[in-house]
C-alpha cells in the first residue's frame, strides 16, 4: 500500500516529520509520495480554479487524485501532513483486509461523529468550517479499483464541488471504517489520551505552522529531532 502525504510549501516540515513517523514504525519497503500541487499542475493533472473554494492547504483537493495516480489498482492511502504516527500504518491495511476480505467499499476512513470545532479559526487565521463528515477525508485508504472510486478523475476533481469531494458523496454507501484511534483530533476532545493514539492529527495546527501548547506537541518535537539527527 503506497502512502501519499499531503504537501504544503508553507509547512513542508510537517510532511517530512509525518514521513519520518511512518518510516520509524512501518515496513521498510513502504513507498511514500509527497503530493505536491505544483507538480500535478505541471503534469496537467490538476487545473482546478480553487481561488474562491474553501481550503486550508495546497492539498485540500489534490488528495482525490490518488486513485488516478495509482492507475485505479490496489489500495493506496492518503494522509494530511499534520499527522504523527506511533504505530505501523501497515496495520491499517491488515485490518481492512481482515474485516472486509472482498474489499467491497470504495474508501475506508475514520468516521468521526459530526462535531463543532472548539475554535472559530485555525492556523494562519483561516476560518474553521463546520460541515458533515468533517475530517473524514484527512486519512483515506482508497480502494482504487472500485467502480465508485473510478469517478475520481482529473476532470471531476478539477470541476466538482468541495462538498461532493470532501463529504465523500462520490462513495456514499460504499464508505468503510478505519478505527478512530488512527485519526485522533488534537484539541477537540474533553478527555486526553494517557498513551499516544496510533495516529495523532494536529488538525488545528502545530509547531510546524506556529501553533503551540497542544497535546502531544512534545512528541512531535521528539520525532522532529530524531529525524534531524538521523540526517546528520
């Protein structure tokens, strides 16, 4: 299962630390791709005029190109750059194949209950939006060969509405589940974890974009320092 990490030039370090956390715990053979909007534009795979679309990162809409990039075959995972993993992401694929051997779903996600974000704004002062299935698309395992997933073409991704894409209307009854512990929303819960979740999602920002003092921030710094030292 190839893993695509969203890439935003304003917070490139987030993508790098996310990759390090995946490699730290996962199979050494795992393939990781940083999904860069400018590269996709240069290859004429993305031409969405998203100037007026709601978005907080450069990969807000490019994430839905993953099945196309995989030639509509196999499983492939997308994850936002502001994640930190403490377990092998290989386990996600194992669980999916165990619980759904026939791979009957088009996409597998952490199905958070609808919630109202605690803050009105997020990093860089962007407005915090509330909408159904919020954060479902922040970690997705695409069943790229599924007939519903095949509608995700460069044309539809460049022209369909944000709601159709992010609320997963293209999949609807073919949405499978990933355990919520893989997409722990930092800052959105009353009770904190004593042990780190499997996937820590700094959905409201982190040290990589000037947001400080959140839960698990020390762990993010630990992984970042390990990454830097590994390159020394």
